[in-house]
């Protein structure tokens, strides 16, 4: 039985956990990271890599009500759900419905803006230290609309972005072809968000962050934490074969976080939003895709990755984290992608599947646990955890070292999701 001592133990080694471990090491703490080390099990491995100041809109918004009939019939390409599962995650479902109002949507966007605004600079710094700056680019990203009606439907989103000073250009059909010649499908309108950046090898970034952490003297235990036990003066984190004792603990285990915290009696309104990707080569005669694009009509993202591959990413599948894969959504996204770009054959035998850690109000959980001393929570980053992971790491280090946080943390307080539907109400931003 191995016994390890540390100042602080971080449970989970995705973007959020690794960034936290690195930031805590930077503050001089003796840090142990506990993670099973399965690269493809991380949402941080398989995402689109988009880092956008404008990614401030939760899934639950005022448009939800109009889309609900299509969602329930599984007729919307962006969302596929198992009806029984919606009942199993009832607190999450109830919160989502309670938050589906324009006022809550605006407040959530306002609360997320400081986080997304700090995201790119935090990535630049991390990539420079991890040696992955060549995979970080600031090319902007494009939201594509197949019809004028679909573009009109996004008017509130554009108004909120404009109010917050997020740079945006509206591009019409012919200009779009000049901007992104790889697109072969005609689109009615598009929105370019030029401040947006992207990571072209998210999995490579995570591996490089692991090396950076080790180089800073951080220690990693390749195992899943099985129990978190409070004890005099701190925490004992058990895993198969040993335990770590530390004064403080951080739970940053992505979509597994709520299950881990259940063992301590916390019942978070929480769900896994599953997503898939598959890689393709572009046809040799196609111009390269130069930036990620969101095809709103297909409910999927197409993102250029390192070594010339295009990553086709599905929308959301609401199902249990460990349920068998259902390839219907990524197959549909791939068919749509073949009409949008000149694709060659698929490069993967099996599509990748991962889970976005989802809170019903679209805001992450970042803060001290309400009922346990020395326990810090950092999870639930939903669709923006790759981008906001590095800045979250700095916030975790602020909390652990009792420094004033560099951003307002009140909207991310854990206890908001431990009560029956009550979306973020206040305004500290
Ligand atoms: C299809 C798709 C596209 C996306 N696109 C984007 C995007 O463009 N931009 C963006 O910012 N975000 C995007 N995201 C979201 C982003 O990937 C996630 O929000 C983010 O990766 C979450 O990071 P994390 O560290 O919290 O979780 P993860 O990366 O999932 O890491 C959690 C880690 O905890 C470990 N773990 C689990 N249980 C235990 C345990 N018991 N003990 C120890 N460790 C444990 C896991 O093995 C894993 O290593 C996308 C997600 C998907 C699925």
C-alpha cells in the first residue's frame, strides 16, 4: 500500500485539472495529480479546440422552447436524447427548463464573459511554457447559416455579443467563399468572430501540459481516485493500491466529478453531454480549411487539426456517460460535412466519444465546497472547458492560496446547483 503526502491533491488530469496542478505548483505548493492517464477518456482530448471570447451562451436559452418539439422527436441535428435518461438526470433537466429565459441567458452570458475574455491570453502563456505555441492560432471562427431565417433567429445572440463588445463581422454568400474557399456548400449568411483562436492538437496540448507539470516537480499518480475522505487536518484520497494525504483537495474530474462528489453527500444538478468526432483528409484539390466553422444547419463543427486533418464534431447526445456509443449523430454530421467540404475518406476506424461536463445553467462550478473544509471544486465547463481550463487553473490556485480571485467567482458558486431549480440570479459583473 503506497502512501504519499502533499500540500494539495488534484483529482482529474484533463485541461482543468492539469492547468490547476500547474498553477498550484507555480505558487510553490507540493502538488500530486491523480488521473488514470487514459488520453482518449478526456473531453479535453477530442474537442474542437475553439477559444472564443464570444462562447458565452448556455444551451438553455429562450430558443429552447421553440426547439423543444424537435428535440423531443430527435429531429434536431444538434441534439439527440434518450428520453429515459432525461428523467434520470431530472435535477439537471428541471434546471435547464427553469433557465430557458432571455433574462437568465443574458445573465449567464455576462457571468461567462470575464472567463472567456481571459481564455486566449491564458492559453498563449501555457502553450509557450508547454512548447505547443505552434498549435495555437488566432484565425477567428465562422458561424454558418444556411437560410436567412436561421440567421435572423440568431439576432439576440448577435445583439448580446455586440453589447459586450465582442468583435464580429457579418459575411454574405459570395464574400464567404473568398474568406474560406474550402467551403463548397452555399450559405445564406455567416458571422466571423475574428478574435477567436484555436488549438490544432488538443490531445497534444494535454500531453505537453503533463510534461510541463512533471518538469516543475509535480508528481502524478496514474490511477482513478476511489474515495475522498476528510480527516483531521485535510484529506485522504484513496486509489487502488494506495492513498494520498493532503491539506487540500481539488475535484476537477470533468464529467465524473458529480459522481465522485456524490460519495461525500453532494447531489449536483449535472449531466454528461456526450459528443463524437471523426477525422477526414481534404480532397487533394481542395484549398485548406483555415479556421474552425460551425454549420448551424448541421449542428456540427468542422475544425482543421494538425497535419492537415479535418475533425468533424457532432452536437450533443444526452445519455449516460458509459452507455454504448450511438454513431447515428456523427454519421449524420459526417454526411453533412461531405456537402460542406471536399472530403477524402475517413481517417479513423472508430469515431471518438467523450463527455462534456454539463451544468444546467451553462456556468462552471469553481469554488470551495459548501460543506467541507479544504475541498475545492472545478468542473462543469460544458462546451468551453478546453478554452477556459487554463484561466480556471489560475482561479483554483487563487482559492487554494487565499488570494483574491482575478475574476468574479460568485456566479460559479457550487451551491447554486445543490438547490432545486434556481439559475444564477445575481450580478457581480
Ligand atoms: C465534441 C466536443 C467538442 C468540444 N469543443 C470544445 C471547444 O471547441 N472549445 C472548448 O473550450 N471546449 C470544447 N469542448 C468541451 C471541453 O472539451 C470540455 O469542457 C473540457 O475538456 C473539460 O475538461 P475537464 O478537465 O473538466 O474534463 P476532462 O478533459 O474530461 O478530464 C477529466 C479527467 O478526470 C479523470 N477522472 C475521471 N474520474 C476520475 C477519478 N475517479 N479519479 C481521477 N481522475 C478521474 C478522467 O480520466 C480525465 O482524465 C468540447 C467537448 C466535446 C465533447
